């Protein structure tokens, strides 16, 4: 007879089985729900006997993602096949000119479709500037000055940057604004940042357990720890106690999967995992994590068929994770190398670099310029930035004498390298930190004077 588990994909519903009525909860097919995101893992402690054979057949796990995964693979197979049989495109080509013109237009004028990102305007500056940086396209001085003046309007008198002029400060646009100014890399850009107020703002967000709020009165998650560590390290405002307890809090966000969730106890996610590990690299506390477990988790996120990365277990491929996930591998490589791991390659990262490049070049380029999530999706500046960032990571291994490039397709596909911690050019990181290291940490000189004035104790 029929069971409540037939037809493949299911949701958990705590009402009782509509067919057998023998359990505290039921499993219903999702086919009539038309949901395209999320999944539920089936527990089987109280399943009725009629359902046991279905459980065995499906290895205990059901997901509403199954049919969507099949649809994505079908679309991607069509793309792969067209490249295979289209003799007019014998090699993979990065459409540099089209991407450049798309990005150039975005710096000056946006359509009303971007109205929803009114609170993310520093992000738009960063996404576009970093994409141009990767394409090795110079930023005209007049454009750089305009960006500096605009971001200065986004800076709050309280410290930090808001999502637009006059908006409340928030750590996410603060991170984006500082990165954008460091990409411009001029004294004019650096001097936009009010370091004293920025440090005060970071202290106002610091929590007793080492975590940070995203904004005053806002949520806590691992993104805020990374954003705070990133801007503080680039601008030389790290004080002895600013990140006290932060590494320990991030370590508690690593879960049984090996990846890092937004807060302790939550599901591992690519974006949060990158933020957590990158923050610990900045704080020189990578060993706070189980690195081998993290390595196993992130390498398992590269899709076997598509070649790109998913953000979480049992999710669809997404071009943006070309950076959020692949960017973890250089950080892990460095951390494991510091531990003397003898199994590390000296020429390749620990993921399939060519497969990721194939996915980005074949499946993520919009014919009109810009990059996207996956075939069938629309282009946007976010995916353009992180697809290109991931492509750069996949092309370049190491640095200096250990530099080893793996560029798929024509040689002109090669992008400029990106720093895996900050995701701006490595030269821009050096330039910014060198500039700000010449300036004292705000308030730290007074702290040292107070400490030296204290009487010695036995």
C-alpha cells in the first residue's frame, strides 16, 4: 500500500501521518509546495512499519533539493555540450571587455532594479572596484576621487560606515568601504577613514564573550568578527584587548560537520566559514580550529558534476562560493604548512582548480557582460566580484618563488591575484598596512603612558 514517504522528496511536519496516523509527526511530499530552497533531514525513530522499506531505499535521508539539483545538472549539461560541439568556440574565453564595460557603467549609473541595495552602496563600490582590479583595469583618478567623496558621506560621525549617506553605521558596509578605499590606494582614500572613531565604534560593538554586533542593537554572528578584524588590521587600530575572547568564540562556532556556522550550534555555511577562518588568520589563532575537519568539509563542497562549489551540504552550486569556499583553501594550506604537514602539495591547492575554472568560464558568464550564480540566473555585481575572485584563486597558487599558475583556456584569461584574507590585491594590502603602520594606534600611546606610570609591585 501507499506510505507517507513515496515520491522521493519530503518535508517534516509535526501533525501526524495523513496515511497511517501512527506517529507524532508526518512526512509529506513537497511537490505541491513549489518551494525552491531549504531542506529537512528525516528522523526515523517513530516511523511506522509501512515506511521502513522506503527509508531503506533512500538511505534514511530525503531532501526537497533533489529535483532542483537534477534541473541544475540538466542545464549545466546543456552548456557543457554546447561547448563540446560548438567549433566556433574551441577554447574557453573570459569575456574581459564585456565585463569591463558592465562594471564601468555600474560605477556611474545604476538602473532602478538596484533600488533594493540602497543600504549597500559601499558594497557596490567594493564589488565593482575589486572586479576591475582583478581584470587589471586602472581606475581613473576622477572616478577614484568621486568614490572617496561618496564614501566619506557614508561615514558616520559615530565611527564606521553606513550603507549610504546619512545611514546608521554597520560593520558590513564598513568592511566594504575600507576595502574599496584600500583598492584605490591613495593618501586621499586612506585619509577618508577616521581611525579614532572607527576604533570607538568597534568597541561599542564588542560583547563580553568576544563576539561583535553587526551594528548597535543588532545581531551577532561570525561575519562581524571578520569585518572587525579586517578593518582593524588594515588600518592599524588593533589594541591589546579589542579582540580578547574573539578567537575562542569563533572556535565555538565550528560544528560537528567541520565547517563554521553563524553562531555556536548552527549549521556550517561557506560564507560564515570563510569569515571565521579569515578572522583567525588575522588574529594568528588558526590553531583554535580543527583544521583537518574543516578541510574535509570544504573540499566536500566542490560539486562533482558542476565543478563549482555549494555553500552548504545538500545545496545547489552557486558562483559566489567560488570565492567563499575556494578562498578557504589557501588559508588552510598556509595553516597546515605552518604545522609541518608533509602531505601538502607545493604546486596546487587542495581542490580541483581546473574544474572550478570550467564552471565559472562556461556557466557563469553573461553574454552581455557580468557574471552570475548559475545558468538561468541574472548577472549582478556581487556575483561578478566573487566569481572573478574565485577564478583568480583557482588560477594562482602560492607567491614568490612558489608561484604556480594554472590558467584554463587562452592566456588572456589570467586575472590579477587576490589576497585570500582580505579579497583585495596583495599589493594593496601591503600598501595600506605600510601606510597605516606609520600612524600610532589611536589611544594606545595614552594606554602605554598610563601603564608605565603605575608603581611596580613585588
